[in-house]
C-alpha cells in the first residue's frame, strides 16, 4: 500500500473507533462501512484466455471503466484485493501494470496474494517435448522470494495480518505454504486458531484467494479440487468450526460469475452455522461484476454491482446478522 493510501486508511480507521464503531469518520452519517471487493484482476490481461487482440483491448477498456465508476462512488472506505493481481507469471513486467492500475484507485487498499502473484516462474518454459512453452511452477525458494517481494511491494506486515473495523476482526491471509497453489503454512494456521479464540465479540472476515472446499456446486472438473480450494481443507474446517456468528470467508480464484447458480446460494456457500463463503468473480472478463461489503452495527450486507449495465443486482443481496 502506498503512503498516501496508508494515511487515508489510518484516518478511516481512527474515524471508526468509537462506541459501536459508528460515532466518527466516514461511516457517521450513512451508518455503515463500505469495503469494495476486487479479485483476479489478472493485469494486464490473460492473453492465453483471450488471444484475440480486439478482445484484449475490450477487456482492458472495461477494467479502466471500472476504475472510473468506483472512483466516482462517494461511500467507499477501502478496497480488499483478493489475489491474482498479475496476469499469469507474477513477473516485474506484469506488476508494473498492476502498480499503475492500483495507483489510480482513490481509496486505500489491502491485498493478499494469489497463485499467479507468486507460484510460477517469471517466464514460460519449454514442454518436455520441447515444442511449446508453458507456465511452470516455481521452486519452494522461488515462491517464498516472490511472496516476500509481494509483501514489500504493497507494504504488508507479512504473509498474514489483522485489522479491526468496529466489532469485526479482519484477517488477511496469503497462501504461504507453497505446497499447492492456495496452501496455508502451519505457522499461519496456528496464528489463525489463536485469532479466532481471542475474538468473540463480533464477526471475523477472512480474506483469502481460494474458497473453502464444497462451497460451490462442482460445475466443472476444476471446482472443489485441491488446486481450486484453500488448503489444507480438513485442518481449516476444524479451525473454522468455532468462529463467531456472522463471520465470512471472502475469496476469488474460481472466477465464478454471478450468473452461476451457486454463486450466492447460501445453502451451498455455508461452511458451518456461523460462517459463509462469499465468492467473487474475476475482473479479467468480458462482463464485469464486483461485490461490496457493508458493515453495520448489527449486520453485514453483501451487494453485487453489474458494470456492463450500471445496476446493483438486488436479487443477489445477502444479509448476515451478528
């Protein structure tokens, strides 16, 4: 996070600190704190997915229009970036585009890494047959180095960190296990368990690139696999069993659009009695959507915005009391 953004974030946070978290600052008059959720930017664009130059330019234009739209909103307090900021390899060339894009945001932002931000070598390598180039997984050392570079680039305190907004505890988790593309290391799991045990007076919001396994219908062969879900899945389910009411696991990675029938089906998205997975679509698409998270004194509301049509999708609005 840049210094300007950090100072704006600090001001917003100090303004939030009061009885019930609503007496001062940006949320005073409107009665809520607004976090815009952005996932899977894949900047500049996934050329393998969209090989046609005209389509690439169309998507890049829509990404710029998204910035113009959200910068005009007057009630955003901050942005959560849910990983895969970089298009494919997480190399310096891609991150220069990311930096330029994020520099245009008018709000403070908090980031977690996705697999395309750290897990692969900087350049494609030849296949075993030597005829074509493909994305290659980095070594353990290379992955760790890229994660450290990501943290330094966005001024993060570490691979995982925590903040408070009102009664909510916000936990930002990056996949630092490096065993699979969205794997959490044992040290972070232990920290996560302690955080949950220590925070009992309000919801916990978990920001992580991958979703919890089983929180989408298996609509294609990649969904609900080890590579597509937060790992280690069984340990996570055990740790998350005791979260406070109204807690949310907020993820991207699967690129699931709002048009999918399990995107906002709470019965499918529910992890346990107190925890629901909020899925977020990719911004690297021909039709763009984002979710917004509104924290009130007694509830959290999720709303979805359709950028192509310039409307809020009221049928997807969800409310989580606490």
